[in-house]
C-alpha cells in the first residue's frame, strides 16, 4: 500500500477542519501544515468560500508589509435543526454551525401520543423558528428521544416504554420534509454529549445521569459517546436494586431503579403515604418545608440510585459523574445520598479522583448535545468532501443540459 502523505490527506474537508480548530488560519499556514502547493490551497479554500463555510478577514496583525488574509470558519453559513424530547417536556431550536442557539421554544408534550402526532409538531415548530431563513441554509437535523435508539438506523427500540414508537425509523420521516442528514439518539446520550462538550471538554471519561420522570445515563468514554453494539449502552434505569419491594417496572421486570427511585416512583410512594403531590415541584415544596417523611423518601431514592451508580463507577471508572434532570436539580438530600453510597460502595481506586456534581448546563445540555452530534457529522472532513463532490456533479450536469 502506498504511503499516504499529509498532502494526499488534505482535502477540502480536512482544510475546513484545520480552519475550524484554529490549527491553520491563513493560506500560508495551510500550505505549511498540509504540504499542499499554493494553487492546491487556493482551490480548496475557494471551494469552502463558495459553500459559505469559510469567510476571509483582513484584520490579522501584520509583521511588516501587507497583513495576511485570515480565514475563519463561518458559523453563520448555515443552520441545524435540533429537538430534545423528554417524557413530558420538549425543547426545539435552530442553531448556527457553531452550535449557538438562534431561536428556540420549550413546551409540554406527552411523547406517548406517538410519532404520528409528535413529529409533525416538531417539524412545524422548526418551520416557525426558521422564519425567513431559506431551506438551503439547513445542513442537518439532530434529535434526542426518551427511548432506546439503534443509532445507525435512527430506529427507536422501546418495546414496553413508549410502545407507539417501537420500531419507528425516524430519519426518513424527517427527510421527507427536510432533505438533509438526520441523526437520532437517546435523550440522555445527547445530554451527555452536550454537558461534556460545553462544560467538561478536558475530560475523556464522564457519565451523565438523568434523574427525572425516568432514570438513564449517557457515557463518555475515551472522549466520545459510548453507545454499545446497538445503542443500548447507559440503560441503568433497568438495573434492579436490592430491597426494591417487588415493584413491577414498565419494562416487565421487577425492582428496576427506574421503577423505585424515579420521579414517577417518588410521586407514587408519597401519594401512598397520604401526601398531596401532583408534580416534582410539590415534592420540592415539602422538602423545603422540612417535611420529615418526604425527606426520608427522597433520601431512600438517592440510596437506590447510588447502589446502581456504584456498580457503574466500578465498571467504567469515570472521572466525573454529572447529575441532571428535575430531581437532581431540586433535591439536595437526593444528591447527598447518591454521593454517600457511591463513595462507600465503589472501589478506592475508582473513586480516588471521582467528582459527582450537578449539571452545569441543565436542560440546555439537550439542545447543545443534539447540535454537537449533527455538526460533528455534517462538518466532518468526509461529509464535507462528499457534499462538495455532489455539488460539482450537479453543476456539471446542469451545464451539460443547458
């Protein structure tokens, strides 16, 4: 096999990567880093300028003579459509090519209504948020859903939870209206991606745990999301806990941590004790009022979650466990109980440098993670090069037919 040199690797997509990361910000930099000739650099930069992915700035500092033209990634050169679906609350947004939110909306929606109702609402919302931006600006779509997802196909695989979504392949449905790349992942995976990139980019191993209506985890391993063979990694909500009390879970098994310690379980248990609680906000009010029985129930939920997380920490050895979701954000006693059990039940080496912290980004991590997921795909060197090739072929065909 012939040896691949830097020049043979430096396609237009690779040149864009160098500009995006700041490794090369002038044509001279690109020539030096890639080994490309000046005409080759000019050709690739010209393609990127034509596609609106790069802009030129003439405000670079001069070392004598005419200042060099600086090349910048153009975050305004397109948009991505993103949606972070939760069991009851959904966030929809339009983001620029750097992942910055340009327009967004949050609303309450029961995803159990099924894809035939939910997906049209999401797509209508994107149309409204796009306003006067032309469809040609849309570069991709990223979506997180509260279900197990076979990532490669974008297929939801929840047989008992979100039953109406079982076996639904989402990308083709979206592409009928928005003909661009569509990526779909589990909601907690996109939260993990967003929290990692936005708050802890220096860490290679992190676990994001969502404690809300349901419980789940997203795992960052070696700097990237760990999905497993088919996308089922991180399903900690269906790990059974000791002394669960024989509670039947929606998945069909008994004593899953999701069925004994989630927000849904907490409300159920407190109502059984005579508490008038309809939402997590009601539970928060009782905790703040110092209600002893509510505090004890919350702490018990934390201990159950801690038992499961201790096992995960022993297996994965993350440097950070981030706790997100309504319950983690609202209940200090819950977080304290989780920490207590994890540090007591995990190995000394696994916890030597382990930090367990609340989410820094909160609900915004979902939108951020969806944007990062789709941008890493559509702006990858291979994807950019493929788009360039398709554009050239279309242009040549149009010229030949005219």
